[in-house]
């Protein structure tokens, strides 16, 4: 049986909760390690001040071809170094979570929540998934996986209420296994997109309005906002990223 990291941590730091100075000292050390990791990002790419445009690759291509590395090895921060959320007060979580988030940004491996999630749960999701593999991207944004692959929806660290994979599945569930006319399919896509935008951008969502999906904005030649990106089959492929 695998020993849980929580138990290893508790064994290594038996007085963590009871002994305030020990805990304070520990978190202080940890913050030092996080700051060091943030300031020393190793990159598999040659150091350059500018990149040639012909080196650019599409997001899909980069996802496939960019080097992969365990996040623990890359950052030098081990999951076991991060105290389990249950051992920390809200103040302590607030002390270490924002620096961890900034560190991940420095690695272009961002932890992003599309819906508002309490910081304690954000930290929990970060800690529980910290032993993941990161993709070392230089052209596109890399995203930290907040829901462990293969975990049933709602049973990850984020739980029933905040699970992001469940959220995206819900958003897309009406789109599968149905015989829709192209018009119906487009209407559904418009619905999904608007739902997503409202959650993502709040009252600002209209700024990102998907005009190309709205038949009201069509003219006699089709839709002037659709620059060839609206091909339904292609979009379906791209929309699959959350399943993988
Ligand atoms: Zn989840």
C-alpha cells in the first residue's frame, strides 16, 4: 500500500500544528524555496532575446512536441513539502498560496480557475496535483491540471461544487450523441459559449460576444465575423482538450 504524503508529512513534522515556532519556521523556509524556484526557472530552450517567427508552432503542435518534465523536478518543490490543507489555517494558506501561484506563472504552467473557488480549495487542488507532468511551452500558455486525470467528475480535490472537469463536461454534455441540424448545432454552440463567457468574464462578457455564432449577425454572404474559424468539425476537435 502506498503511504499517503499527508502521513509522511505528519511523521516528518510531528509538532507542526502544536508547536507554533516550528510551523512558522517551516512556512518561512518554504516561502524561501518557492521564491528560489520562481527566480530560477530552467528552460530547455536556448537563451534568446527574441524568437524568429518561423520557429512559431501552433498550440496543438506545441502540446504534442514540447518537452515534458515532472513539475516537482522542474521547480525543485516536492508535493510532500507542501503541508496538507487540513493542517493549515486560512491565514497560513493565504501566506503560501499566492506565492505558489506566482511561481507557476513564472514556469508558464498556470493554475487557473474559471469559476470562483475558495482559496483553501485552490490550494488543496494545487497540492494534491503537484506531482503532475508539466509541458515546457514557449509559445502558448501551459495549464496546471486541477482535476487529476481519470478521477470521476466531482471527486477530485475541488469536489462536487467546484470541479472544473465536471463543469466543462456539463457545458458540453448536450452537444454529444445528437443529430442536430447545422443551425441547431450553431444555436447550441452559441448558448454554451455565452454560458462560459458569463462565468469567465462576469458583467464584461459582452465584450467577447461570439458574433460569428449568432445568425442575427449574418448577412447575405454568410457571417462577416466568421473568418473560417467557424468550421464545426474543426471546432469540435479543439473543444476536446478538457477531456484529455
Ligand atoms: Zn475535478
